[in-house]
C-alpha cells in the first residue's frame, strides 16, 4: 500500500503522506541502496580499494594518535567485530595498519595506522572526493547544507541501533 493512499483505518492524528513527502521518502530509500554501491564502485575501479577499506583508514587517520580499539573501529565503520577483524587482517597484510594489544586492557586490540596506510589513504582521497562530489553535492544545488546536515543527523539519531 502506498504511503499516500488514503485509508479510513488510519489512527487519529496520523495522515497519509503528501505526494511530495512520498517522493522524498522513495528518493531517500533509493539513494540508501545505490549511493554506497556507487562510491564503492568508483574506489574499486580507480583505486582497487573498497569503501570499507577506505573507511577504516579514514577513521584511523582521524583518531587521536592514529589508533582505535578494534571494537570502536568496527562500530565507527558499521561492521561486526568479526568482519572488522578479517578486514584488519587484510589491511595489516598490505602494511596499512598494525594490530597491537591495548595497554589498558590486555584482552583488547588496537588498530594502528601505519605511514604506508596514511600514504594509501592520501592516494585514494582524490578519487573518493570526486565520487562524493559527483554522486552527492553536484545534485544539491542551492540547498542549505547546514540544515540538511542537521536533518540527516536527526534522522540517523532516530534509527534503531
């Protein structure tokens, strides 16, 4: 059933979406499906690097002292800990990061960005930047980006975790 279809069984106070609201809802749904694939495809094609690999290196580069606890990195990248462990092993084999025991909790591990990993991130960044501009910002025109950012973050804050 369409969200715009009038339904006499709607609870009091709940109204069907307007055609414009429905168009936004469907556009966001399509974007959520396609945008990650588009960004990943550009990185894969031009850099032979997945978006997940890029995100791990980016998060590490933005962290204090260039390291993060593996569980925090997994959460930041929206991955399971086991998935992050596999990806970190791959990035470690390429020399982009190392894994070391946490000093304050010997049960945990930190991922540490290496110089080679930072260099690889810097090499891939122009490709990612061009992709983000092409697939996102080139379509936004004169939209108030500050208001859009607030709205998107509020929507994300309502998302189940």
